């Protein structure tokens, strides 16, 4: 099930993998977001659908929806957020607050705040009643990339990565572009591995 498309050159490359579309600026914005900076150009360019989901996550409706997740499911959500935002000082501060609200297995106000931040940073769009599944699926996917390759956004958004794909024979190039645009997490991670091996081969 792929309810989103993140990618374009890294956020585009990323946003095509998670759910939007774009180009090198998207990669820059996402890198800034992961480093703790607010990506002003991306936020300024949000259309109504992109802005709606973070607002929705701040409503009582979202609190009710995420209360349906059991402790294990809620803990996974918090673990994925920790992988993505571990380097962000504000996240670390929230995680260490009284009651450990980002590690207590409850999707409460603090976890919902970071889910909203995630949706803003990565351009997640979901308007239907199953918006929580889109958010969680997107979160799992980004965490998978970040866990396997912490610099995945820089890789997917680099000119060198583009040159590597464009230098492949036509059938392989088409397949690589398809994987970067719409592959699942394991396929994209495998593509990154191939790229990295090609750069270290004698």
C-alpha cells in the first residue's frame, strides 16, 4: 500500500518516496529540518492540503484516533520519531521531560506535536478518514531510510547520485529511476547500497 509518494531530488527524491514532489530545494529543506532548522521556503510554499494535516494532528480528533493504538504500536511511532529527530535539540529536550512523553508508549500531545512537525517537514498529505495510517506509513518509511543511511537525503539529492543513475544502461537506468521514485523502503535502501559500493569499488 503506497498512500503517499515521498521524492524529487532528495526531498523531491525524498518527497517522491514519501509523498509529494519537488526538486533540489526540497532536499535542502528536509536536510535543514533534520538538522533542527525550520525550512522556511517549504513552509511558505505549502498548499492547503499540506498545511491541513499538521493542523489536524493538533485537534481532539487526532488524539482520539491515536488513542486506539496499543502501547507497542505507540512505542514504535515514538521510536521512529527518535530515529528521524535524534539530532534535533528540541526533540531531545522534549524526550527528556518529566514522564518521558516521547518514550512512554502513549501518543499524547508531545508525540502528536512531533508527528505534526514530521508532516510539515516531509510534506505529508492525507485528507481521508485513515489519515493516521498515511502518517504512520510515511513515518516508518522515513525512519527506515534514516536508520539504514542517516545521510539518505543528501545521497538521494546529490548530483553525483543523479549522474550515477544517468550513467547506467537504459534498462537499468529506468529501473533505478522507478525505484527511487516509488520503490519500497528495502528497494530504495538497496539502491543506495549499490550506489555506495560503486563509489568505493577499485
